[in-house]
C-alpha cells in the first residue's frame, strides 16, 4: 500500500451567531475573530482504495501542509513509527498524524485509540464552553449546555490589564495572550500586541458570572475558569480564588504567566482554596511542573501520541488531566477524543464541543455526546466521514 495523493482544502468556518462577542464591552481581542483564521482539511489516498482525513490547527501555513505531503507521498504508511512519524520539522505534524492514524485504523479495522495503546476508560467527559461576556449571557450559555446534557462549563475570564494605560515597548512580550491554547505571555510582539495590551481595561465581573451560572444551572453544575494568564499577578489570582471558593469551581486554569515563573504556581497552589492547572503542550513543561509540585491538574495539548506520553508522565505523579481544544471542527475534535480514551487519567472534562459552537463541523455525523460524555468509539479509524458539501461551502482561496 502506498500513499498516492493528498487532497487539501483551506476553509473558514465561523462560529454560530451569539457564541462570540464581536464588539462592545465584552469584546476580547484573542477570541473575537479567531474563527476567521483559516484551517486546512487534508485527505490521504492510497492505491489500496483506503483514505484518511486530518484537520490543521488555526493559521497553519500552506508551506507546512506541502512539507508534510512531500514527506509521505509514495510511502507505505504501514511501516511508519506511529509515535515518531517521518515528517520534517516544518511540516504540520499533528494534521498528518490524524490522517495517517485514520488511514491505518481503517486499513486494520481498528479505532485510532487502539493505535495509541488502547482504550483506558469507557467514556470521556466533555463540558460546554463560553467566551468572556456578561453574567446574563454567561448564564444563558450555561443553560444551553445544561439543556444539552452537559455537567459543567468552561468560561474565559480576565482582569484589567495592569499595563493597559501604557503602550508596550517595541518588541516586548505581550502581557495578555488570549489564545485558547492557554499559552503564557512569552515571545516577540506581533502587530496585534498593542491592541491586546489596551483592550482589557476593565475587570470581568467574574464572581457575578459564576454566581449567575450557579443560579441558572444549580450547585452541582461545575465551572472551569480560564483566564489565559490574565489574572497577571499571584496576589490577584489568590484574591479571585478566595472569592470563588463558595461555588462549584472545578479548577482555575492558567491564572498567571507560568513559563518562566513556575515558582509562583508552587506558592499559589499552597494557598489557593481552588485546584490550579496549567495548559502544557510539551513533556518538558509537564516534568518541570511535576518536579516542583506546582499544579493539581494539567490541560494538555500536542499531537495524539505526545498527549498520551504527557498524560502518562502526569499519571505517575497521581495528577489528573484533560485534553485541551481550540473550538475546533469535527475531525480534530474526534482526534482529541481518541487520545483522551488512551489516557487512564484523562478524567477531567475536555471541551470538544465545536459542533455546538461553529456553524458546521465539516463531518457527516457530529461527535456523539450523551449526557455530557462521549461513548467509546468502535468504528475503524477516527470514525468520522468528511462532509464534502460542507467543505466546498466553507472553502476559501489560499
């Protein structure tokens, strides 16, 4: 069996009306237009008549897709080492990992989680999701989730940026990263940094938002609060943790920047009444946090194989995890689901709910979520079929 060709489509799939605040008081520069960032859908074909599909992260370059295509064309994927695929560093690794594992799962008639080591649990917990918004609108989103059978919700939040009244120096780090990946504010400034620095000038009414969720959904409905490092200072994070202690807050994720300051998390975890988590995407980050005893939980990203490895590292330290997401489409969300099944300690709620939040998920049948859980997939490969009509509708020119 050889890979004979690779189809690729660049798509833009907007969120449903009302999911994001596009302007006004609750406008969030990291979220308001993220759904306008293109993604790539790929489909690998073989001379055996079996195909596999993959979905890129937001903003992946065409050069990265082409690098992956050139690396695998003409190759027999059955000989690939599945935990270290033969792709160059510049390739879109996880995009091709999904497609290759989907292809091999279909070929061998096993679900992808079996290629990752096998299912370690019978169902995967998933929560609903809400962006930064008013207490009333937050409660409305939570109610929508409850009505769909979810047990909890993850909400984005932010305090006022302490640097909002001054412009950052040219080339400085952005102190208010708002990516759904939960990254800390590190790295060179981009053209949008000045807007982000000036955008969050007013505290979210976070306590009021959480109280509104509790009033709307009851005290058993769990809440994950994710500031994306925008509580800025440990003292502010501790103040918020204490104010939220009386509610059913499951975890405080990435409250302050951590990549160069995990020691702050060591202290914060010791005094916080709420569990603390970081959003990590490398084994080195997981090991560093474990060695310092800096976190209660992890939100993990990365390729499927890398996620399983990182989850195993956390498991050895007795730490539970969940799989991060980026309000993605159906193929990528299903890849997250399979990886979650392959990790015994992935028992905290992910938020693979793009089919509820995007106008389309680009797969024929949505991911089944029953009572807030995804049941164990049993179909070969990823278990999804590409909706070619929807892809054509959302396709954009490169």
